[in-house]
C-alpha cells in the first residue's frame, strides 16, 4: 500500500490525507463485509416493502373511511325511517 501511495502522491502534504482516505476505505470495506449479509438484506427489503405499501394504501383508505362513515349514517337514517313507518 505504501508503494501505491508513493506513486500517486505529489508531495509530502498529500500523503497524509491520502493515507487517511485509504484507511477509511479499508475500514468501510471491513464494516460492509460484516453488515452485508443475506439476513440484513432480507430485513431491509421487508422494511422497504412495508413502508412502500403503507405509503400507497394510506391515501386510498382515507376516502374509504369517509365513505364508510357517510354510508353508515345513511343506512341508519333509512333503517330508522322504516322502523318508524312500521311502528306507527
């Protein structure tokens, strides 16, 4: 790795940031290898599917709930009207 850094760095001031970035890359690769497992990928895909379905079903459910409320109200009026006609 040192030969690589010596070949592509222009001066001593660039060696330190380049080494830091290379170390960071190595650290990120090691972290990714430990976290990129099939189990984690499956969990992530399930979570994304739930969020996706939740986001698309909520706008549909609102008009359905409002319609259900008014439908119940209308059915209740009809039932009460029929009940009063037959009881009188």
